């Protein structure tokens, strides 16, 4: 494969109808031939990642995400990002499913979020047993936010805390009123964080994050650890990884 050839952006959805215009793709590092990002889109979406990095570089702006930093490193060597179109002609729902399965299959990705509907993602039999058999927690009086993550995201970010605290597409003005965050893996509360005073902040133009620490054992919210989240947060249609208490 000639990694020096620059392909001009074109409409990958060309010839498809509006119902099945989505596709799923991988970005591959030509230096190692390792996949570093999985995404879904339509039209010219797959080309946006490189163009966005070039635009930031032209304005001498910081590259915040790991994905952007890796793309910049590739371009600095004179090589081009290798793009693999994995599936084409998909509905958006099908694209979500294929994207999520691929994210599960490629550990160490630079994706800032896990795939769609992580509760049904790759899981060991032992973890599945816990997810099925553990008891749900009783809804506390305190308001909180549920953030769902995965082992892949934890490995990629270096810790459960880092995988949980950033970076989420949501309203800072709304989130800043919540002082508790439940870190959930496979539907089970693995940690409860208490957000620091003024700990919610704007991580990037359209992403937010928080700073905090695990609740103390005497905090009543600590009792939620090791329990399943209630069914209303796990049912079909509750696939968003960032959820407010209902």
C-alpha cells in the first residue's frame, strides 16, 4: 500500500440513499500499521480528522486529543494516515453497532468515548455473571450523573478516573449542578466520585470534564459501589454513556 498518496476528499456515501448512507472506518498509523481510531460517518466525514488537525496547526492552536496528536505525528513524518472503510451502506443504527464492535476489538484506541451501547459490549463470562446477578442499588436522595466506560477506555486513559472524568459532549451549565459521578462498567458501579468545588470545566469547544476524587467510605453514596445501576438506566434507548439521574 502506498502511504504517500494523498486522496482528495470525496463523498463515500455517493450512490447510496438517505437511509443507508452511513459507513464505519478505521484510521491506521502507516508507521506501525496499528489501528488508532474507529469511527462512523457519512459523506466526507472520514477525511475531517486530518483536515481538522491541519486547520489547528495553521492557527498554531494546541492539539488536545490523543487522536489529533497522533495524526500530527504521522503527518510530520511525511506519511499519510491509512483509512480503511470497514462497512458501507449502513443505517445509522447499524453503523453504531459495527463501530461499537470494532472499538471492542481494538484496544488502545485514541477514541475519547467508548462505542455505542457499552452495556452490550465485549465482556468476560465472569463480568457477565456479576452484571446479571448483582443487586441494583436503591435510588439515593442525592442527584448524580452516570458515566459508562469500558476496560478498553480505562487502559487507553491509564485509570478508571481518567476514563470517567473526560471528555463528554454535554452542557457545562447543566452538569455543574451535580456533585456526584458514578463510574459504571458493564452496568456495575465501580466507583463514585465527588466532584471538586467548581470541578466541572470546558475541556474543549464541545466537550466537558470534571475534577474530583472517590467518595469517602462514610459518604452514603459509597454504598452504591458494587451494585448494578437500575434497569431504567440499562434498558433499550438508554445507550448514552453520559446520563443524569432520572
